[in-house]
């Protein structure tokens, strides 16, 4: 598969089918600890991917994009960023994916559901999963994007795909109105060009955001990342249910993000504010 835009940013390995792109990239790192940043594994047929909280995530063959990217975040002085700064990388990647999807769906509202689901008009089109390397000196960020899944085959009632939202190439937007662009045909939805536009746009935004974040010492406030993520985060201000890793559930209102990227939720039970580092968030307006 030829992906010129994506290849200009990352060192790509394309696999026609694989169990998990995250596992493939982790194995490459194990075999070559010097593997360079922005090495990536891409497939359109993933059979045993992982979601949050250990869930299995399977991508229908040819209808989705699954990809993983290696990051080795270092401060300008050369040291690995502080461990608490790693919490911003999933959010940074989620923001990058919203920018890529927005370019293809300029007439839709594309937002980020904390920590890293991308929504189109409130429905999930993409999910990301970050996994820390064993030495805690890098991270693998996996992503999945629904390309051509028809309505009847979507995994949940609150999912969607690019094909269900009239994507366009080379959109021209002025004053919030789309003035030009090439609407995609059914054949385009699984084409190399679309895959390259989605993944290449994501990689370009990821590199730009990541470079700025590191250049200011991995400070999300100074880099503008905190404000940018907060602006795109549709979880903020919402009544939410958070399924926590220990099996408990938190109900409340998502207030804001703290300096390490945790979601601060005001509990409906007692009014206390809880900073959530990991969990599966449901916007209760959808129930």
C-alpha cells in the first residue's frame, strides 16, 4: 500500500492483516530498542486489538484503519519527560485525530470525548489507546478509525463511520460554510488515498502538537495544549458516568481538566470533586 503523505512523517510498516498493531510495534521495539520515533504499523484488518479497560477491539476487514505510532518523549535537555506528563499524550493524540477527521468532515461537529474517543456529531468514529513501554521511556499510541462500516454493522448505537457522514477531499471552508471539495464515492471509502488522508493528517497534527509540547518542557498550559484540548472536549460540562479501573462507578458533572490531563468530576452523590486519571466515560445525555 502506497501512503505518501503518511510516509513523509513516519517510518511505516503496512500489514494486510494482523492481530494487534500495538503488539506488532511493541515487538519491533523489543527487537530494536533504538527504533526511531514515529515508527508506525498500519493495517486495514485487525483481529485482536485492545480497547480501554482490557476490552477486545476487532476491526472489520477493509472497513477500518488501525495504526500504532511510537513516541519517545524527551525534554529539550534530553531527559525523559516526567511520568505525570505522559498523561497528556493520549489527549494530544486524540486532539490530533479530531483535526484529521475535521478536514474530511468540515460540515460536522468533531469533538474529543475524554480521554481519547473522537466523536462526529456525538457519535464515536475513532478510538485511541496508549500503552507505556516497559522501561517507561516511551509510549505506543494505537488508533482506530471507522472508514466504511455501514449503519447495520456499527458496533454500538452511538458509533458512526466516515462513509455515513459524506466525507470530502480538499474541502474549502469560509465562514463556516463549505464552498468546495470533492465528495467521496463508495470506492473512495476504502481507497489508499482516504487511508493516507486520515492517517497522514493525524500524523502531521500529532507531530506539530507533540513538538510544541516538548519544546516548552512538556507543560500543557504553556504549550496551549490544555486550552486546545479543553475547547475540543465535549465531556466538559456534561453529566457523565465514569467506569473506573477498580470496577466502581462515578456519577457527576465533568468540570475541567487538571494540569496533568485528569478529568475532574463533581460527584452527584456528595459534591466532592474527583480527579480521574483513567476510566470509561459515558455522556448520560445519550441514554
